[in-house]
């Protein structure tokens, strides 16, 4: 999923922990961790908020 790749790149470039990113997105750390370890995919609502977050925080 392209949005997750962009989200991970954003996180690494800005030196944000998964915990902090989870807080910024309004989800739990476990949820973010599962996304990045490909254990699950974001649902439609989460996908929408990820895309919105990335648009708002483009560098």
C-alpha cells in the first residue's frame, strides 16, 4: 500500500517514533506497529485519515 510506504518514509525522515505517530493519527501504537509489520491493513476510515495526514504534512 502506497500510503503506508509514504507514512513510514515521513516517520523516518522526521524521526518520529511509532508511538508518537500513533498519537498524531489517533490510533494505538499496536495498530501502527501492525500496519508497518504488514500484519493488517488500515480500514477505510484509517486510510482516509492517513492520506489526509500526509497531505497536511507534505514537506
